[in-house]
C-alpha cells in the first residue's frame, strides 16, 4: 500500500488526494545534496544543502518531541524534490507500507525557500515520524492536524483563523465523522484547520505521547473508549464540548493580549466553563520548538 500526505500551498489551489498505488518522482535538473537520511534534488546547490540539513534537524527534533527518542537511521535515504517558486509553501509525502513498517517514502516541497524551511518541510518530516511510529496510515485528521504543530507561528495563526471561520459558519465536522474520514473532503482547508485545532487541544491536555496512544487506541478499539481511557472524558460528545470550550478560551486569550482592559470581564465569563479543561499555561511546553533555519531568509 502507498499512502500520500498532501500539504496545500494555498487554500484555492488545494486538491483532494486519496490513498493510491504508485508514486513517480520526476527526474530533475539542478543540484543534489545527500545527508544520512535524505537526498535532496533542488534547482541550486545552496537550496539543496539547506533543505537537506534542515530536514535532518527536523527529523531529530520532531522524533524526540513526539516519541521521546530519535528514529534509527533509515536504510535508504528519503528522496526530496524541491521546486522553488515565489508563492507559499506546500508539500507531498508518499509512503509504502509492508508488514507494519515503512517500505519506501518520497517527499516533494515547493514554494519560497524561507517558507519551505519554516513550514512545509517540518510538516512533511513529521509525516515520516508518524509513519515510522504507526507502521501504516495514520487517521488523516490526526496526521495532518498534528503535523501542523511542527510549523511556525505564522501557520498557527492562519489555521486558528481558519477554524474560527469554520465554527462561525458551522462548517465543522462532528468528531465522530472527522475521526473516521479516510478521504480529504471538498473543504480541505476547513478539514486541516479543525484537525489542527483538535490535535493542539489534545496535546495541550495530555502531551504528545498520550495523543499518539489515543489515536492508536481509538483507531483500533473505538474513539469513545479511547476518550475515556486517555483523557477521562465520557466519549466524543464530551470531547467535542471540551474542545469548543478550549477554543473559546484560546480566542479570548488572544483578544486579551490585544486589549488588556477587558481582562476582568472575560475572566468572569469564561473561568467557570473552562476551568476543567484549560492547560497549565498559555505557553505550551509540548509544541515543537525547532532551531531557526540556517542561511539567508527573506521575511515578508
């Protein structure tokens, strides 16, 4: 089986992808750079080196954050195809699985180099960590949502707004549908936004290892039981209510940072509803903090 994971470069250009058989990595002209676990083809030697070195840093940092340990070296380096454009970053990672292990994997990223290094490359490398852990396809909402936690603050804020808009128009999935979705829906960005928000909530509730255990248990034995076992919630209905309350708290927390005079009023209206589910602090100790990419970076 081959599974593809797609990270859209822009909401309007996102395409729904499904599990498919076969993956072809086009031959490229340009430069190649190889590290222990990646071989990168890019238009320039400098770009190939930066992407390969950054991929190794991400692989180590993300594996330690989620698994508590580094991944063992891959027998075959993962090929990475880089396409430099003037647009935002996106990516695609393809996996083959055999007898509970990754048998092959390929990755492609595109966009401005600074956005690739900060956004799409960490996202795609996170997919490889999850594939190694699960030994098969991870539920899409969790795979995409949790991979977004490896991106930068800019993407956090963008997806916070996506999920805010999604809830405002009542376009969100009930969790019993979100958790079993096997194909990307037509509202791909809404799907990514909700997956990111639910994943972040669960990570802030109990940490990254517990999240992975919850996803593995829920996939095999049912999500209601996994909610009780790992988070002490009665089932998905209660989990959904807790997530919504947390989202409201998050939104109000951001508003308070921009309007300190409203602190007392907001605290009075949210403290009771949120007390049982609010994480220890606004600074999430579980979010991956990757080193800043090396080399020249253009910011806009």
